[in-house]
C-alpha cells in the first residue's frame, strides 16, 4: 500500500518537531492548542487546517523551510487537541463560528508577538484565510490558498445533495445509508445537510456514532484522485469523525455565518496582498469552478490548476504549494 510518506517523498521538507506548544484561552470556555516549529526568528506563517474540525497533523509542518519560517499551527475550536472537544457528550457549538475563529487567530497572533504573518489555508482553511484576511488585511503578508471553498449554497449542494455522488456512487451510497435508515427513501430536493444535523446531534451514540463516521469517510474517500484507504481509516476513528462531522455540519447549516457569495464579493479588500491559489482540476469536495470564480474577481492572484484531486497530500498540489511558499520566503516579513 502506498502511504502519504511514499507519495510525498522528495516533495516536502523533512519531518520536524515543535519547539514550543501551548494552550491559548480565547474565552467562551475554549482553549486552543497551538504549536510552533522551525526558526523562532524566521518569517511568520500560520497554517489553517481544513474541515472545519480537521485539526492539525505532523505532515502540515513539512510544507515550510524550517530554516526560514517561524511556523505556527493551531487546532481550531472543538477539534484536535483544543478543548472542549466537539465529540464530547452535550457538546455546545454555539460559540464556534467563522467570526469566533477569525477573532481567535488575531488573539493568537498578538499572543505570539507576531506583527504580520503569511496565511496558509486549504479547503475550509481557504475559507477561514479569506475571511481573516478580509477582516485584518494589515496583518497578512501573503496568502497561500488551496482547494478553494467559499460556502456558497451551490458548493454545498454539489457535494452533499447529489452532484458529486454521480462521480463516486459507491461512496455516496455509504454516505446516504444513515439517512435512509432514519428517513427511508430520499425524495427529490431532500436536504441531506439539514437531515444529517438531526442525526449528528442525536443524543443516542447508536445514531450519532455511525452518522459521524459516514459523513467523515465520504470526504476521505473522495478527497484524492486515487482512492486512499489509509485516509478513510484515519477518518473512521469514532471520536475524530464525530467532532469533524458535527463541526462541519454546524457550519454548513448556518452557511458559515456569511452572506451568499460574501468572500468573493469582498475580495477587493485583499487584492493588494500577494497570493497563490493551488487548485486540483478534479477536486470533488471543492470543484475548480470556485477557484476560477475567485480568480475572476481577483486576477492579481496566481492561479495554478494542477492534475489532482482535493487533498493537500496530493503530490501535484503539494509541489505547487511548496514552490509558492519558497518563493514567498524571499519576500520581507
């Protein structure tokens, strides 16, 4: 079996360990886990993971030259090593919104004594990066974005209400299984996102457990150009899957607390910031049309369409990201 390490051999920098870690109290009873790697005096960059709810993995540290970059990674509210975890009994996500996360990033930047930083975000991380940069453009030196997702209704419906299922029918069947068990035959126009909300927040573990795994593994099964069983196995972990699914679904039923099309409509706020957009042509979760729409509104951004799916661990995507980050390393902080 080919592993992520095998696929990315020679693409990423060698593995590194954090030299500092900690928890930041951001209010609302939330404590965020952060880690810092690389050069303590280097060019600051913050890595924004996907999901929301995905948390950070060691491979994410390896996109940056550790001799040049001061690399900050953070687990967003409710996931990873941040607390309280969204998989716990009675999890309350009322203070877990896009704008809470934007404020959290500013608190983290100030807490770490960073004046300005590069912002790297993929998938949901691209959503958060755009929202953060549009709210705090003075704090951003560059943007590196991957697998663009702006939470428009058309994007959500494509992936969760039938479009993408036509290209991955075997995994779509598994995704729909908990819905069919609860609701029977699903009629035309059935909103799977809203229905999954009922399942994921049902107090019965026999309901929310399988629903969490089905939701999370649908994403894992369709995130790479070639099926990756190891990724599906990772996303099948019950605690991870439930937090991941609950947080994602919570954001999606609330449209990310964004106006329809807001992040593209307000791109003028950040058009002066140097940016690279890396997008897989065959990205099922976040189709290339969204990256294209963003680029049409933001022609100054460098759009790189590559032969790949969605995942940051796709070699073609990873290579373009590393090249962009290396180019930006030569710019001032």
